[in-house]
């Protein structure tokens, strides 16, 4: 996709209905609140395009209807992990510079 609104995002989970006609896709975004909002709007506006591309790759009678859901909880976990990594890296740099 070439939508400039869509930045870095992660698909955190996909839930399919039992008949495979509906897919609920949980996504999280990295960046500022404004970037996250624009990214989610970009994904939502590209839903039919994504469904079309998906239908070309799937060998199913029906292509599932897609609904995207913003998954803030996964995003917070990812940001927490990244912050911990950054903290550990800074601590190691301080130790090495002594």
C-alpha cells in the first residue's frame, strides 16, 4: 500500500468467524497520537483494497469481510518492551564509558 498516512503497524491478532466470512483484525501503531490516528484511518480507508488483494491469495469460496480494530493494549506492551531495551542499552553504554 502506498498511502502515506500508514506508517509502522503490527497485526496483533486475527479472529475469524466459524464460517470464515468475517475477520476481525487487531492492529497497533507506533508513533505519535496523530500518526496513530492517521495510520488507522489509512488502514480503514484501504479495507476494500486489502480484501481484494487477500482474495487473490486465498483459495476460498468467499473472501472474508474485514474489520480493523485498534489494539492499544498490545501497543502499550510493545512500547514498554522498547523502553526497557533502550534503558538497558543506556546503562551498558554508561558502564562501558567508565
